[in-house]
C-alpha cells in the first residue's frame, strides 16, 4: 500500500492490479473517501466479492482468473463467477448428476460448506437431505431431483432381474473375452450364441455384485 493516498482512478486500478484484492477499508483509505462512496465505485466497476473470508475482499473482473469450474483462489481468498457462496452452491448442485455431499462441495469450493452455509436455514433452488453421516444437496426441480436421487441411490435389482448362477457364468465369460462391450452388446453376443439374456439382466448382475467396468468399456 502506498504511503500517500492516490488521487486518480488510474492509480487506483494500478494498485488493484498489483494487489489483486482489496478490502473496503483499504479502498476507502486509498481513495480518501467514505465506505458508501467506495461501495458505489465497486458497484460501478462490477467488482466481485469473495465468497469466503466473511465476504471482505473485492477484485475486478479483469483480474480474476477463473478455472474451468468458474472459481478463482488467490492466496486464501476465493471468488466465484456465479456470485455469492449460496449462488455458487446452487449452480454446482443443479448441474450435478447425483447431487453433491458436503465433502464433495468442500472439495469443489476449497472451503467447508458447513461453515459457509451455517447461517442459511434454507437455500432456494436446492433441497438439503441427511443420509447417514452425510448431508446431500439436490436440486429442488422435481424432475432433476428424481434423476439425481436415482443416480446417487440406484434401486436394488429385484430377484427376477438378476440372472441365475449359470447365466452369470455365461455373462462373465463373455465379459472376459469382450471387455469393451456394454450390456446391450453382451446381450447381442449371447443371443448370437443361443442364450436369451437381456441387457437389463446383465446390468442387474453388474449392480448386484458391484462389478466395475474397465475404463475403456462403454457406459
């Protein structure tokens, strides 16, 4: 911080570029103006507010270097192109395939969401559910919620869906010989050899026994 207050906007921007982030106290001292005037300037500049550190820090859009997730971490201060912490959580949850747990959000945000969201009783746009020791956030959109919930907690296959032991052996043999095939292709190969085992029963076998496909296999 310069010893003497600057007198032009060009000098203010130079300090911003050098420091990357400023608090409202630092900006007001820099411009020799009130907090109200400083906040007015920040609004004019479309400045971004940190979603952690008690929202104390500001930066300019041209300074923030967002990653592919839309976040920018500078030292211990974090910014989001989606706005506040709450808005960022809503964005991530709505776009997720199976909702997000606290641990998953913590990894994405670089912060513990419990501490960030503790003062929010409800967050419009998402549903908060406790499952065991984890809290899971889902979209409040009914269709999206059902898809996310189903993806995170897939229904167990019924006994009628799971192949018999003899059929399971046939499926696993084909899987060993053709590791790149998906369930439909395996069913077609078995059909060609005279075994009528549908793809849904092959998928049920994978789920029932938690068989993991190799990375090169089709999903």
